C-alpha cells in the first residue's frame, strides 16, 4: 500500500476549492483508491490518497485536476505506507530531478 500525494504549489485557492477537488477525486477513485484527506499551508495544498497502484491512481486523478484548472503547479509523489520515514518517489512532473517533499 502506498501514500500518493497530489501537491499544488503555489496554492492561491480557497479551502472550499480544495475540498471540492477532493470530493471530485473521491468520486473518480471510488472502488480503486481511498482519498485520505488534505492539508493546506506553507503556500501549498496537498491531497493524500492510499492506493496499491500509485501511478495508475495518479493517471485517474488527472482529468479532475485538469477540470479544476490545476495542472499548472501540480507535483506528485508516493511512498510506502507505514514502517518508516521513506522518501517520496516523484511521479510528476516527469523528469524533475528534485526530491519530492511535503512541507
């Protein structure tokens, strides 16, 4: 099981916009993965998803993110759930050499 993080930076939207996107993702991922919540602060917004297929789940999230107009500023990474402080593996943007972090 993995934790997938969808990160939006800089975040200039409202909490309502973040919760609306979260609701859209819950519907898009029903039966495939579980949206586990969000956080907002430090100039970024994060949505956390528990999944057995991080890359497949990310692909399923893209249409909802695009509809919300949030592809610009999107970053994403994943790591195993539980057991230790593993670093995230970056999914998006593809080829970005920087380590994915959640602040």
